[in-house]
C-alpha cells in the first residue's frame, strides 16, 4: 500500500493530530468521495501534500505545522486565499 509506505518513510515525527475532513469527515460523502486527511505536527515543519489513489479511491494527505494551523484558525483574515 503506497500510503502506508509514504507515511512510514516520511513521518520523522509522530503527528499530534490526525484529522479526517472534507465530505467524509462531515458525514456527507458518497461512495465515490475522496478521503481528505490532515496530519498536524508540533515540530514546526510543513510537509508535502500527497494525492494518491488506493484501490480506486482518491486519498489526499496534507502535512502541516500545528502552530501555524492554530494561527490560521484564530486569525483567518491574516491568511488571504489565493487562486
């Protein structure tokens, strides 16, 4: 399984939180919905974004710094959305 290998090889620290979000986290998914999984780390490093397909299901893994994530939640206007 590619996701398990990537997590094992790429996670040099243990995440503080693992969050299932998006439609699956909200309970509004359909059978074809992807999985959006956020890994929050306390070591101050932002990791890469990984999108993969396991057994036909899209899986998006986001790796982020917990402190920055909390700051964005407290002060969303300080982080304008681009794109």
